[in-house]
C-alpha cells in the first residue's frame, strides 16, 4: 500500500476517516487502483459522511453496503419518499439517538468542541418526539398520525392552547405523506422538528399534573383531547415527566451555547472549558429535585445505558430517561472504521503494521 500503514492506523484510531479517505484517494493512482484501496476509500468516505450526520444521504450510503451497520444506518435515516416502506427515524428515533450519542463521543475524541455542541443541540431537536414514542407507537410518522391523534389536534378550535406554529405543524403532520415528494421533504425540513413542541403541550395537561408539582417549562393544556386521556393516570404522569425533562434540556445552557457559536470574524467557537461549564449548569438543571419527587432522571429504577467516558457525562442517562428505555452510543461509525481496517488486511482491534 502506498500510504504508510502506521499513519493509517493512527488515523483510524483517532476516527479521522476524512483523512483516511484522502490518503486512499492519493494512493490509488500510484498503485494502479487495487480493489482493496478502492473499497477502503469508499468505506472511509461513508464513515466521514455519517460522522458529519449527513442524514439526508444516510439511505444512499446504507444501500451501498450489505452489512449490519448499513442496516442500522438505514434505521436511523428519515425516508426519502412519503410512503417508503422503510420508515426509519419516523418509526423509531432510537437508532438515530444511538448514532448521535456515538458522534458526540467521537467528536470529543477528535477534539472538536464546536461539533460536540452542534450535536448536543441536534439531540434536543427530537427529544420530545422520543418521549412520546412509547405512547404513539411510532416517532410521529405522518402515515400513522391520523390514527394516533384525535379531538382538536390539527384544528382551529379555540379551546386548543396550541399557538399558530404548533397548529400548522399539527395539521401538516396529518397529511404530509399524502402528497408528492417535494411536499413531504418540505414537511421534514420545516415542520417535523416542531412536532415535539406541539405534542409537549398535549402531554403537559391539567388532568395529569397540578400546577406547582413540576417545573414550569412551557404552555400546558387545560382541555386534553381523547387521544391523551385514553391512557391511564400513571401513564400520563410518566409521559408528562419525560416531556418536561426533554424541555428542560431544550432550554439548557449546553443547547443555548450552540446559538452563540460561531458568530464569525474568528470569534464564537466554544472552548472545552466553556462546554464543560455549560454542561455542569445543564446537569444541575436536569437533576434538580421536583416538588412531587418524580424527576425521571433521579428515579431509582431510571433506565441506564453502559456509557463510560462520555464527553458530556450523563447525556446517555438523560436520553434514556426521556425515552423510558436504555439508550447509549451506537457502533455504526466505529464498525465502518473496523471494516476499513479489515479491508486493508489488518486486525481492526490492533495496530496496523508495516
């Protein structure tokens, strides 16, 4: 191989897949384009795109390979066509959250503080969807929403406390998969991330939790619809708690840090110290006891994932508490890296040798 193998080993160990892809590309012309280098470059390029959370192309990337990690990646992507059989992150957000937690971990290892902050912000985007997933049976899939909700959802009924943006989102969620691809893509681009905001109002209703019992994190609903009330009291209180925890994170210092970075002119990129300080303040908010003693992150039986050495300690615990099930960093990107090493004929768990 034209590229020095210890260099490739070091790059793979540090998850510098973009650099590995560039080295492979430079080596191919000098070596007559052997199959293993072509395949290694293809894999390294895929790993780089996944690490960049290039979610629009996850499906295309996944279809280029027949591996376990490719199937996991397909489960983490949003469908391209409105009625694709593979619903991916509209069916369940768990694979996408496993991927995002892995990205936070690897970005930290690459000493990329801005990307850690960006991914922490992305985790906030769909956290309320994740809280609702066990109740809906899906992650807000427009194909299924009309069967999952009823009452005033998506209407102009003045008894519904949704604001205009939430009403528009609720209405679009009922028929976004009924039209063509451009309309479906527009829904995903402009509306779907707001769906959790609308659902949060429904979860935090006056029939489930009394004023003052839990932190005030936004608009609540005095007139819950039947689709909310069909769940028993314990279920509704559990859903309310997990949604409130998600919203506390959405308004936290670590998420707010993204809005200040970068601002251009060489300023605004957060330092490791700033991120650590923001996360400590965030964790303090997340773990503050509630008046009713039911903060799900503090529960003795709170779900936990085995996530040692997290860049943001407790982030997996937060995601798990919101989801109501253990969720930790996945292995998609690291599995692609291991395939690069194997393709080059080396032990993916050991150093590459000359």
